[in-house]
C-alpha cells in the first residue's frame, strides 16, 4: 500500500477519507471518540507538512439528507485534538464546497458533510466519485472501519485521483491484522468468542491455518458441546451448525492446533441481568438452564495457555458481558491480555465487542493494537481482500 510519508504534501489539496462514524447520544454528544482520535495522526502529519486537508466520512446509515446524521457535532472535538479550528462544509460536493476548498490555507482542515447523504456513495457511482476526486490532488484512505465497503469515497475515488495512498491508521491496522497474524511471533494464540458459530466460521477457519492455540468462548461453545454429545440445557445452539462444529474440531486436531473449549460454565435460569446463576462443569448443564459465561476453571486453563504465547489475537466476548453477572470471564481475559502485553507479548484486539470489553476494564491503552473496524477487521481476519485497500494497491505509491 502506498506510502504517505513519501508524498510531497506542501500546498497540495488532500482528500482524506476517514471513518469518523462515532456513536452520538440523543443530544448529539459523542459517546466514544476512539475513531476520531485514531484519525488524528494522519491529519496532523498532513497539516504539519503544509497540505490542505479535505476530510470526508460517513456517519450512520442515513437515507438521504438527515440532520441527525450530520458531521457537525464532530467539529469541536476534531478542532480540539488538532489544535486548529476545523471548517465545516454543509455538503460534500458542489460549488459551495469548491469555494471553501479554494479558501483553505496550507495546514487547514475542511470537514465535508456526511458523504452518505448521497445515495451515489454506497452505489459507488463513478460520476459522484469523480466529483469528490475533483476537489483534490491526492487521496489518502485512512478509513479502515469502512475499507470492506466498495463505496465512492473509499474505492471509486481512487479511479480518478492518483496517487491514492494509505493513511497511518489504515497501515497500522494492516500491519497488525495481516502482518502480525500471518507471520506471528510464536506460539500464537487466537481467542474467538461471540454468540454464534455461524458469524465466526470464516475467522475460525482462517485462524486455524495460522495459530498454535485456539481458545473458544461465548455462546458458540454450546454448539460445540452439543456436537460432542453433551447436554446444553436451554443454551443457545445452532442446530444446523453441529456438523460444522465437529469438522472444525477435527480440522484443529489434524493441523496440530491445540483447541481448548471451556471446561466449566456460568449458567443462568433466564436470559436476564438478575438471573439466578451457578457454576457447573461443561458436562453438567441441567435442563432449563443456559450458559452465559465461561467459569473460573476455564479462565485458569485459558490463562495458563496464554502464558506460553508471544502473540495473541482476540475477537468476540467470552460471555454475555453486557450483564455484570456474566462479564467475569470476558473481563478476566481482558486483564490477562493486559498483563501479557506488559511482558512484551503482542496483543491484538480485533474489533467490535472485544474492544468494548477491553475498554470497560480500562486496559485499552496497554494493548499492542485495538482495531477500529468491526466488519472490516472480521473480513480481514477471514482472509478476505478489502476493496478500499485493494484500490490503493493499484494506485501509484509515490509523490504527487
Ligand atoms: C462501522 O461502524 O463498522 C463502519 O463505520 C462501517 O459502517 P457500515 O457498517 O454502516 O458500513
């Protein structure tokens, strides 16, 4: 992927696609600014090198122009983090935007309005991509969280604007989620959780090719237990994935991967935060009870396995961690990864719920890498090529 540091930036108009899709509350306050903070190094580099930054993002999934999906609430935080006043445009293409671009000083930042206010964005219409491209001299894609979408501002624009290079965040995500996972310091452990096997098949299959140890947790384990002939009470089971679970276990064995399933579970009499709960061996889940977390013996066994590793990737919680009572297993894993990170183990948190867990425990800062992508990091871990990245490969990675 093209190198941003190699580009001659002074006085150049740079179209930066970032993923500033942050959660907002009902009063339009940002409730988690991680993605804004993650976009800052690239923008700062551009500012410091005298570029004129045209910043673009989507927010949410608006159908047409929808005020509650405006990027306006992001301006104060962006300005604060960059140390300059960011100018906001009311559109992302058109004469008004062109005027604002023309008035941009070197080192200035213009934030365009939500690019998804145009349906042409998601349809990846060339005419729209061309209009976006016409604003600038150079394209920097730093929107890792949206790199799995072939949209006008992520993929289409590269056809009209060259060079098209990766920003620092996109590059870092690739370094960890592709680089560190493909050529890991060994032993390499993957921890995969989440409620359904069906949503993690691709990730498990791909990681089975690369890891030495695979730890499974979350709701998906009950499909594996049932496939092994255990009673699972009223736990979540995907009946149509029993054969698949059996074949994944066999595949791990054939590949010499040490696959560990939890040996004990925390069970509940209903799916609720105030459910009655108890800890039982995985082989002794009574009828009418459901497993909602991994138990303390499993945590101990998992921790011992993790102690032997040099690289760990984690995707998906160990239990229903939104309910305090069933968050213990997930939090224990987060703490273990933090401890090992401090000892030099490479720890990679691959998007979505596991990121939320690490943040909840307050150990996000000590991890080697926390992905800013949900769907994008899953697809990368499945070994898929991301359209927003592939488009950059085809572009010329040199100075304008
Ligand atoms: C995300 O939140 O995962 C990205 O911003 C992509 O958003 P999308 O799923 O609406 O395309």
